C-alpha cells in the first residue's frame, strides 16, 4: 500500500512537472513584443514621428481621463488600465525582456502593433550579411533573403499594406479576437468610442505617416499608391466586419460595423471592372480572397475608379 501510494505520488509529481514544462515551452514558443526601443536604434526618423503621435502620447495620458474608470469597470478584470487584459490588447505595447519574463506595458501602440511581435524576427531583420555587416554594405541577395526570412518569422513589412491595415482595423473597428463581445457592449455604453468612419488612408497618412524607405524624406503616397491602399484598407475592413458580426448586440457597435461595411462594399464595387477579384471578395469576404485582391492590384492604377472617394489631404488625421 505504501509502495503504491508513493508510486502514485511520484507519477503525479512527474506528470505535474512534465505538464508545467510543456506549458513553459509552449509559452516560450509564442512570439512576444520587445518594445519600440529595440527599433529606434536603427529607425530614428520613424521613431521621432511616432513620439509625436497620439499612439505614443497616450501612454502617459489615456489612463488619466475621467471617463476611463467607468470603461475599465465595464471591461471587467484589473482596474489598472495597463494591466487590464482587455485594454492591453489595443492600447499598449505589452513587452517582455525575454521569453521567460512577465510582460509589462512599456508604451502605447508602437512599431510592433502594426508590424507584429518582434521576438522571432528582429535578429533576422537586423542581419545585413553577418555579425559585422552594415546596412550600407548589404548585397541585393542578402536583402531579398533577409526580407523573406523576416516575413516567415512573423514580420509585417510596410509594403504588406493589407496586413498592416488588418492590424489597424482590428483595434479601431473593435473586432480584435481577444476582446470579448459582451465586454465591448458594456464598454461602449460606458463611453468607449466606436468609429464607423475609420478608413485606412485617412488615418494612416496624416500624423501617423512615417514612410522613409531608406531616405531622409517622409514621403507621401502617390495617387496610384493611395488608391491601392484605399482598396486594401476597405478589403481589411470588410473581412473584419464579417468576422465581428454577432460579436456584440450593442446598437452602437452594430451601427458602426454596418457603416464600415457599407463604405467597404462601395469602394470594392467601384473596382470590380478593373479587378474581378473584388467581386469574389464581396461575395465571400475571407482573408484569402482579400489577399488575392490586394495581390492582383499591386501594379494597377485605380485612381480613376476610386479617386473621388479618396479623402482630401487636408482631412488626414
């Protein structure tokens, strides 16, 4: 009896240890945020722009707003906004020093909020051809391999406009998978804003624009590029809205989603003649169909089709 009890105890301890080890290994395998400071070492001009954005400034301001207390209470969980599981999904960069560390809110939305958690790709992204290689000396072959490898590791490059727009829409459209639908309704009724007018070009090409691309000039989008970004943004909006349907029964949330969908369908309908993939996306709003559309228009000028719908530069946020 004693032997069997000890054996059972030992087996239980072993199972617990193995289970704990498995959970630790799984947690370690998940990519995590490393924080904007890791990026600013090489991307100083972009970082300077980010520091002037609402995204960066919100870190020291948003939790102090009078209405925030009621919104956090509606969200449930930790009453400290920087530790609330709902709030950190969109309002913070929750970074870790290494895989085993506890995550901590280190800034507002930053580089990785759009370009993906960098733990798995930052070393690849920074490899210009060896330990001592400089960016100026990088060969075209290494650049192509570095970009491909970083993408495989989870990096979303600025040129991958649909993926960037998806990240923007998931927060600004309140459709992020990790945010509970029941909490969304309560938060909106407590005062959380919901933007049915969010549009990718309007919100990405104003104070948020940081398009240096190996230059000292923060370049504006050319008309053809803006038209493609406009369609990519609406493709992302339609996919997000479709996924978010039924997520919350709140009337304001539903109205905002409907407004986003109507704008997306109008934009995509306008380019069906030039890009038949738009019709496919309209009938079946999936991520795969959206990516096929964006790939199909990569070298097309859709200015004639959507020029009148593009936001005026003086309205950029």
